[in-house]
């Protein structure tokens, strides 16, 4: 195996594109190194992206926030403006692993690892986050939900790497939240995860919403029916029930030791209701 | 022997080493530099026995490549005491018998040190969540939590 630590994105892309055999971009390495040790991958080349200028920064721009692909999740929790604008995204990122893992893991890595149970991804999908992808043919910007295509698989082409994740500037009266179910109190993989982001009109009615579910399908699901169920409402009991029903109906979960199909479907609805409640409160409090 | 040349600072001392690309920082610390305080428990970032602080961030040394340490500043358990004078956390772990077999202890001490640096006055809940990345199969955690609480009191100068 070769290890490279390029200083520019162009060099990183060239290295990844030109290597014969298997080449992996590494941000925090908290998934990649575990996969390497488990013998699941045998890279010929690992390209460490942490020395690339700008990739370790969170930038606040006129359009919102740009989170570099090498920003450790712990740094998102320390970014006050980001936390104020997107508390649900930051909470989701903060749920990944222990303090030790937080110092290394990144949301770009969480996304590209393409686990259906990734904690930050439902929150990012609910937030309508975008992903800047750099590759041999230049840059492109895609929706976050278009990156994972199945467990462990992404839509990125050879030589392409995620450069940054973009979050829009928040309109007035907006809030987001992410909740997950785990059987323990900490340090576990989501059995179900639910992210909700919404914006209210001046009368406190939900003007727009996005609802995303994790760990209930091969990829994180954007559930448009669930969003439709609450748009135009003040999140009354009937709207919440419709939201839960739409979420449960959208699930296509597996049965495994961590949760049965029935359990995951039901919990998806319950978590979506609770996350919507938190997002609604946050939107109203602004 | 060929390898990647890495220059780093460990516990305040300039250290240079050669390592292979696959080698983790934990392998380098233990097998090349003789710093065997950090332990390999799981090797997958679950147990925290290899906790060290790299550039101010608590990490599992088993999930860092040795080559990544280039230019970084690393704190390990070997740098915790000031000569013969133990760190308050070390004192309190002894006093409260917050260890039995001791394999997890260096990791707990580094994680507790990092926790108290960021939060000098943590609640019991904050301590338990803050140390959730460190597993102990002997103590049941209670004595560890008491030791960290007591150390926090001492370090605040109470």
C-alpha cells in the first residue's frame, strides 16, 4: 500500500484517477481503517485529504455554509453559527461514535461510506444539503441523496472525491432535528434514524418541509409523502399521524438482530413525529 | 529499512521515525518507539484503550496511520505525570481504586484529561457520556466516574 498526502485537490484527484488497482480517499479514516483491518478492502493507495488547503474549514458564505470534506465532526459542534442555523445536522454529526471518533470522523466520510444507517445523512438529506464533487472532469454539485446508491456504494466515479458539503442559509422561522433509535444510550448504530427540516410562514403554518429516514432501506430515504402530510398544517395531531403513516409506509427495512421489519416501520413513524415536533419548536422559537 | 519518514512531537520531544504506510500510530508508538502505555484492545476504535491526543484532539491511535502524524503534536499517557509527580487524575484513580486489570486505564486517563480540559466542571452525566468511548470490563465504571469527579475538584483548586 502507498500513502499519499497531497497538498492540492487536483493532485488528489490525479492520484486517485491514475492509480491502477484500488485507491481510496481518506478523511478521518474511522471507517476506512476499520475496513482495511477487517480485510474488507485492500487499498493499493490511500490518499489522505487532510493536508489539502481549505478542506479542513467550515466557511460561512452569503449562501450559507460550506463544510470541507476533512472537517472532523467535533469541529461542527464547536461552530456556533452552524449550530444555530442547522442544529439538527450538527446533532446528527455529533452522534457518530465516541469522543475519540468525533475527533476524526467527517460527514463527507459518513456519506461516502454509504451505510444505510449513517447518522448524519438523514439530517443532511432533510436539510437539502448539496455536495461538491471534484474529479478528473472538473467539479459538479449534486444533491446529497444522490451520493449513496446502495449499502457501501456511491455514485462517485473513479477519481472523484467529495470536496465539501453545502448547507443553505436559513430563512426566518426554520428548524431542523434528527433523532435515532438505538437500544443503548450511546455508541451504537441507528436501528432507525429520522431527520426533519421545515420552514414556517408568518402564521406558524408549515410552508415547506423535508423528511428523511435512515436504516430502513438500502439508502437513506427522502419521504416526500411525509413532507406533504405536514405542509400547510400547524403540526396538529392529525398531521402528525399522517406524517407517521407516510413514514412507516415508505420503509423497506431488513429484519436483523437490531430490529425487525415491523419494529423499524413503527419506530420510523414515531421518530419522525418527535423530530418534526422538535424542528417545529425550533422554527417557532426563531 | 525503507519507509515513510515522519517528524513529530511526542510529549514535547521532537521524535522522528520511519514507518510503513499500513502501520497505525498505535503500532508506531508501541513497537517502534517503545511507548507501550497506549494499549491495543479492539483495534477498531470501539474500546478507547489506545486513546491519545493528537493536535489537541482525543483520538484512537489504532485508527490513525503513523504517516499521518507528520508535523503533529502528540500527547500520550507517558507524558501525563510531571516526572515523579502524578497528574491529579492519576492520583485519584489510585485513591479511588478506579482500576483492576489496568488495560483500559491509560485510555481512560487520556480521555478524562481531554474531558476536563474542555469541561473543568462536568456533571456525572457529562462524565459518563464523555467517557463512553472507553470500555472497562472490570470496574463497572462507578469508581472511574468518582475518581474523575474528585480530580476535577482538585484541579479547580477547591
